[in-house]
């Protein structure tokens, strides 16, 4: 039988006000741009059945016998090309966003804890939920930094949260953000980011909106990701005043031999150059912060593909990262999903006063 005594981190402390936390989740990153670190990361990432929907008996021999022997060194070289003195760009931006989100919510009167977490790698979702619990948090808003929902990303975050919850005696109240692909402030933030670039560098002949790819079969199985990417693109194009001929939607990061969502980003860039398009600007609206897929795959490889195919000018427009407009969008999403929870400092103080009064009355009655 399980023990009736919960770990000290889970024990209820009478008189302690219930606090609220936000778990800001991103995909993850290796700890270093080295083959061993990338191997550990890929082993966890590519073992997730949400990511690779191939029966384990068939997939594991391929993963451990081929992929993890060959790919880590190649990927490590790519990570090294975009690594910063502070570490992985993805981790740097996610940590900054978590710190800023707490501040932005605080300016609106919300007393909440905000911590960053990675689905793969460190800091893990379980470890960060433990950290929130140790701070007295009993309500957690899980906010994945994926604007568009996909079973391969958002649902995998939920899996990790529920796996952690399954091992707890006292499970905190949980809310899960599904997506924010059409959040008005998110669309406006993207538009302002692009407009600022155009103000400084002029406008391109085409704006390429590149989203992370997923296998096409996920669309036919009911995953809304493809539709949500196109809705984001339509809203952004409308906000920028672009005609259908002035922008193109593509999907990047194809892996394996299966058919993925089309059109693919690199072949599209090459075709645009062959058609005589001289300048392309690229933006990645599906990423909240710059990372390997944007800085290396688009800003470096995508640029090379376009220029070597006859294009003359290629501009990569950075992600929202820690921009004021981007943080306003995340704050709006978080605030909407926190609605109804006593997150304001005054409310927390009142709750503590009520708990103390109840404890006093119970003590007197005894």
C-alpha cells in the first residue's frame, strides 16, 4: 500500500495562502553544442511517441542503431554555429520571457510565480513543477510557447505535466493553454516586428512565412496545426496589407522519408529565385523565440538556398523574443487564462486573513 505520509514538499501548511504559478514551456535544447549533449537530447526527443508515431519495436532499433550514431555530430556543428556566450538561444529567450512575464503580470496586479521549463532537456517540466510546489503554489497555468496547437508539441507538454501529476498525492489545480494562433496582440506583435524591419531595410518582393513542419498524416488524423498556421498567416498578411501574391506559407524541418506538410521551405526559396524574385524576407511565426530552426535553418541555410539559386537579397526577420509587443501578447494570453483565480496581491492578503480567522475560531472552539 502507498504511504499515507506525503513528501514534505507536498504537505499542506495551514494558514499559508494558496499561490498561483505559470509554467512557461518550450521544446528544449541540448546543454552544450557537442555530440554527446546532442545525443542525450535527441534520445529523449525522438523517443517521444508524440513526435515519432512509429511502433517502438520498429523505431527504437533505427533510433539507437543509426540515427543516434550519425546525427548528433552533424547537429552539434549546427548548434555551435548559433550558440551564444549565454548558452542556447532557445533557453536564453525562454528564461527572459519567463522573467519578463512575471514582471508584466505584476504590473497588472497579479502576484504569480513564473518559471521556464523544457519538454526535453533541462530544466524539466517535472523539476519546475516541484519548484513551484515548494513555493506554495497550488494553482498552475501551463502555457506552452507554441502559438499553433499540434499533438507533436502542445499535447506532449500535457503528457509531461500529467505524468508528473500522476506521481503526486496532492495535485495542484491545473489549467492548460491550448493555443494562441489568432490572439490579436500576437498578430499585431508579429506585424510590428516586420514593419520595423521594413522601415529600416525596405520591403521585399515576397514575405515567406515558414512554420515548423509535421508529417502530413497528422493533418488527416485530425491535428489542427496546418489550419492554425494558415490562419495565423492570413491574419498577419491582412494586418500588413499584403495581397495573396505578396506572401507565401511554407513548412520547414522535414525529417525522414515520409511526406510532410507542403510546400517545403528550402525548395520554395530555390523556386522563387528561379522565377526571378530578387528579394525575399523570411519570418517564422510559429516560434516564440529564436532557436536552431530559425537562426541556422532559415537565416543561414535558407539564405544560402535562395542566393545560390539566383536570388540577390535575403533577410531573416527575428522572432518576437523579449520584445515589448511580444511580451504584451504573452501577458494577454496568460491573463485571460488566469481569470477567476485569486492572483491579485490584495486577494491573496484577504485569503490569508480569512484562513487565519478560521484557524483562530477553530482553536477557540477546541
